[in-house]
């Protein structure tokens, strides 16, 4: 039997811890525990980096589609101005069919620009950033998060 100190400083007798001398494997050493801890932290960091890469790739793809659609809307809007300008010029100068034809084409380009802009806006609203990475990083114990020291 071994003597152990209680919280008040007095001695008390107790039986040896369970598992000693009964053929069970001893508990891992402190070095083994730190080795396991560093390996687990390393795996966790690598998994977080891979998750961030996957989320960034998806976010970039979605943002790229939206930007391309806005570019198409910009080109269509340019044609709206071009054809409406030509329609106004021809309509006022000639008062015949050429002006109305250009006006119809201008309205058609206006509709295309509006549709592309609406689709682009909807596409860019689906951009979410890094939701899973943010959530899992919050789960890491505060011990591993660098904190600023207050003066």
C-alpha cells in the first residue's frame, strides 16, 4: 500500500491503482501522449487546409460564372446603347422603316441584358465563402488558437 497526500496535506492509505500487477498494459507515457497529440494536430491542420481548398475552388467557380454573366450583360447593354442611338438617329432623320427596325433590335438587346443581369445576380447570391471551414475551425480548442495578449 502506498501513502498519498489528501488536499488537506494529511496522509491516507489507499490500494494501488487498478491495472498494476494484474497483467494489464500500463498507461502510455507522457512522451507517447505528446507524440499522439502532435500527430493529431498535424492531421487536423492538413484536413482543414484540404477543406479550405475544396471550398475555395467551389466559391471561385461560382463567382467566375456570375462575373462572366455580368460581363455578358455589359456587352448586351453596350449594344442597347448602340442600337437605340442608331434607332433614334435614323428614326428622327428619315421617319421611315429603318429607324423602327433599329428600335426593335435595341429592345431585343435590352431584354437580353436584363435576363443576363438577373441570372448573374442570382448566381452571385449563391457564393457562400467557406462555411464548413469556419465552422470546424471554431471547434478547435482555444488552446490552439493564437490570442492577443492584452497590455
